[in-house]
C-alpha cells in the first residue's frame, strides 16, 4: 500500500465489474460448463459463530491448485481480522467450497468441507503491517485442504514460476459483487455466478517485512479501473504520475468487488493454458470531484477510477508448494523420468 498513500483521497477495502453500458455484469458471467477453462475457480462459504452470537456467513473465491487444495486469501478465513485462522474444530465454524463445473448443483459432489485451513505465517490481519500499523496488504494467502478430492471435471491450475513485470495483462475471476463503471456496485455476490474480466498489472509493492526495500521480493500488485465517466477518462495511476498502462477496452477492463477476495489472476500461455500468477484481495475507492457522496461523506464505490489488486505469488511459491504438498516442477520432471526408466527396465526384463 506504500505506493498509493501519497496521492488522492482513497479508501482501502476487501474485495468482477463491467465497464460502461451497454456492457453489463451479465456480459461478464462465465457459464458453469465443463468446457469452461475456469471450472477450477470455486466459491467459498465461511461460516463463523462468535461466542454468544449468531452464526455469520461469508463468501469468497478460490482456486484449485491440486485435487485436495484450494488457494484463497487469508482474510477470508480470519473472521476477527486479527491474523488468526478460523477454528474449524469449533461447533458452528466451517469452511466449504462450492464447485461450479456444470449448470446443476449437487451438494453430494459440489459442496466440500475443509479439513484444514492454513494462513501464511507473516499475515497479521487485513492491512496490518509487521509493526502493527495499518496499510500493508502483503502475505494475504491461505490454503484450504479439502476433506475429499475435487471432481475429475474440475481444472487444476499450475503456478507460474517466473517473475512477471508491470504491464502484463491479468485475467481475473471471482464470485463477488458486480456492477458497472458508471453506477458502481449494484449486483450482489453469488456462490453460483462467477465472472471474468481483465486488467493490467500496473504497480507493485515489495516485501513489508523488509520495510519495502527496493530489490526485496515483489509481494503485492495493483491495477486501476480505467474508463470514461462524467466526460473524463479516469486513469487514476496515470493522473497521479505512477503508471500509464494500456486500456483494455470497455468490454474487457474490470474491477474487483466484495466476494472476489481470494480469487485468481491468471496469465495465459501461447498454448492457451491459464497459469496462476496472483490472487485478488483488495479494492481501493478513489474519490473524484463529481462522485456522489452518501450522508457520511463517502463517495461511490466500484466506478471508473477505482483500483485494486492482490498478492503476487512468485515470492510465496515455496510456502505454497510445501503447504499444499505440490512437488517442485523439477521434482515432477525427475519423477516422470523415473517412471520412464522403470518402464524401460521392465521391458528389458521381459525381453531377457
């Protein structure tokens, strides 16, 4: 968050948004079909019961990284915002994922309860810095271990192993609040409706444990939601002198909303495969002079000019792979070579 504190009036909040009409949230819906490349993007239901209070229910998004593991945001499974993971052994608390790989929801196959939830050890609560102050959105990662395997029809995504540079287009998917760039948020999140859009990775923050020192790992990515409102083309980071990146067009450019937290950002290879490069965890509401305000002085949220982002996964790959029990790519190659060698040995034995 250090990059943005110097300019503009902004409000940081947890968080796919359409452009200006005639684009609409309906145009961004990804059909729940086996042919979708996003069958492995799931919605997540977090149910938490505070002491002496009624059960609360929350929605987030997540990504299948193995048949038993889903990557999401730590703040999704931190109901008290204190850096402590939800205790799913307590009565009234659980975390469940919802699979949307076809149009017909079947709770027997499409609703899977977590058996374990792990948050990144450096995560201290949403926006909390290592020294306890507010303004750091680093380390916001969690891994959900499922009590049974995902259906075979669900896509499992590979992690992208290289550093990505600003200017890269990210494809963003999630189940959160939607709307459009003129009117802001207007459509509620749904466990069964996932939306797809894209935006450009504009800026990054370095490691908060290293006091954001240049050269330390890049941990957070930012985008801004470009478009024309009130006769002004709103490209906030460019206006602030931070980054002037490509505009993806009214039918593609998108913004995150509440419930998209934990969802994926992908880059697509030349073969068409989607690689998981980041997750999506926050939005930033920038106020322009002509934005309408409510009785508390808050300006409209979710319209053009707002921004957001999440966590770049590259510096966390070792933690993710160890926690999710995913072999390193080199190990996979060695395992494959071992299988081939074993097959050759067996063939020679059969011929002798």
